[in-house]
C-alpha cells in the first residue's frame, strides 16, 4: 500500500473535535479511503500530513502505515506528492490520537 495514490474523504477536519470524544482535538485532517475495507469492518482510516488547512477531500500518496499492535486496525498516512516525513515527524503529528495505542510506523 505504501506508495499508492489514494483519495481521502475527510470526516474530521483540521481544527475540529471528535464527535463522541469531545476532548479529542484534530490538529490535522483525518478521514477514510472509500471502498477499501479495514479489519474493523469500516473503511480504511487515514491521517493527512503536509496539508495546512481544513479540507473535505484530499488525493495524495500513502507514505506510511501505522500498525497498531494492541488494536485490530492500522492507519494510513497520506501526504502530498513529493513530500516526506521522518518516522519521528509522523509520530509527533499523530500522537494526539495514537498516544492511546501501542503502534509501530512502517515507512
């Protein structure tokens, strides 16, 4: 999957809060890839890095997979073409949510 171009439909835009967990603030855009099912039975979730404004959809390249070792699902990390992030930069930007899980980042 890493290296693939995907379109993310954003259901939690940068600057918003989680609809059920009101204390969870989204400093980056977050959504799902329509038509690709994840192990949890829902469409594949994706973090969008490198986009500095709220968006409704975004097409970019999968640059990493966050594999949760204590959960059933993985998260994809999508960025604009030609933009890369180190493992540490990815971890820092997704920590607002990933801090609650044990995970490894696969580049």
